[in-house]
C-alpha cells in the first residue's frame, strides 16, 4: 500500500474530534470526558510529527483516548460514580508483555488487538476506530491473535 | 452522535497554542478585499492568502512549516488588528515579525527590498530587480511577486509595469486596484 500523507493537524482534528469525544463520553461520562478530550488531542499533537504515514489515524487517536480514560479511571476513587467501564485493568500488565509482539502485526490487526485486549473495547467501538464494521473489527482482532500465537509457538 | 461542545473546542485550541505545540496557527479574517487567511509561526507572520478555502492553504503550510497546523483565532489577533487599521487608513506600515520559511536567497532579497517600498508609492519590476542586485531579473521578480506568501504586508501591489499598467496580481487585479486606491497611489 502507498504511504498516505499525514494531513494538516486541523483536518485530522476536525475529522475525528466528535467521534473521540463520543468515545470518551461512553467510557467515563460527559463530565470527565471534557478534560480527557483535551488531554487526548494534546498528546496526539505531541506524537503527530513523528507519525510515519496517515493510515489508521482514527484507530491511533482512539488508542490515545482510551489510554487517557484508563489513566483517568485509575486516578478516580473506586466509589466515585462514572468509573471507567474498562473492566479488566488487572490484565493490562499481562497485555503489556505482548505489546512488543503486537508491534510487528499489520497496522489494522495491531490496532484491533491493542484496543480489544489492551483496553477491552467492544468490537463496535473498535469498528468505529477503524472506520469499518463491528464484524471487520472482530476479524482483524482474531487474525491478529492467530498471527501472534503462531509467532509465540 | 456526540458533538464536541464549542467551549471545549476553544479550550483545546488555546491550550495547544499556549503549550507551544503548533507549527502554524491560522484564522480567516473578513476584510474589504474579502476573506483573508492569516497564518503565523512562532517566528512571525508566514502567510496571507486570498483563497477563501482554508483547507487548500493548510496543505501548503504543512509542507512548508510542519504538519501541526491548527486554526486558533486569538493567536492571530495582532495581525488582524494591524490589517484592520491599515484598511481603515490609520496605518501606513506594519510592525509584524515575518517568517518567510524555506525560500531562495534571491527571493528573500527581493522580498526584503519590496518591504521598503513606502505606502502610497509604486515601483516597477525592473527597478525592484535592480535594487536586489540584478537589473535583468525583472521577469523573475514578476514571478516572485506572483508567489508572494504575505501580500499586503509585503506590498507587491505597489509594483507595476514600466508604463504604469498594473500588469497582474496574485489576488486578482481588482484587489490590486482597490489597495492602490486605498493608499491613493499615483497610478
């Protein structure tokens, strides 16, 4: 595939801001989504010049947003309402051990695997992040996992 | 569908500017010669464009100055203010830092000389070429005027043909006429 040129940040931001905001509202509620939104796009700005191509930008920024929401959930006290509904924070360290392997996956599978097993997103959300369907997200994650298993075997 | 609240959108843009994370900040200003895109870097004013379609201009700004291009009205206010004063006839020269970006030495020299042509005065392509050290480069100077990244502030509207005809203008001849009339130039 030809490398896709990275668009000016304004275009990237305008294209994905509403989807990212909606994603954060679903994860941590409207009130906390506001700070998380700003943090997400500031982090995106920091990483933006080092992107090598403009493919899967939505999956990339969804991954950042999800990480921001997870960090926010860790800081929030457990009894506080609107706690992160990413269920298995305990499994994150285990996933972290796999992350360097996931780096070698094709872009789309990598995003699906990271969002599914790293952040426990639903396939519907991953589909939105990949700008495709829930079913395509499921397939990308499962073929990514098969590829990882083969590599580990 | 959730839409980002306007206040939040503004807050992000201002934070990005305040943290110095941007290569280029821009906005579109309404002026008597139509909407103008105004863009700055941390070094100064880097673009004034008559193209009312900012999208097209952000591509070229990204190529020249870096991909972190964001619309941020407040940062551009000093430029907007000076232009307003100019169009109201209250300002004859601009006190703005300029960032020409990656341009050849000759282009810089010519634009530097151009900046010295006073308000209400006109000069010719040939005379500008001579002042930049190459009297035979009138045509090259014409091309440089046509591609002037910062029209109005770098006053290429003050450059005319040797017989006093207006020749051409990147923003359209009617705008050149309007600017010369505003300055009550003798052409």
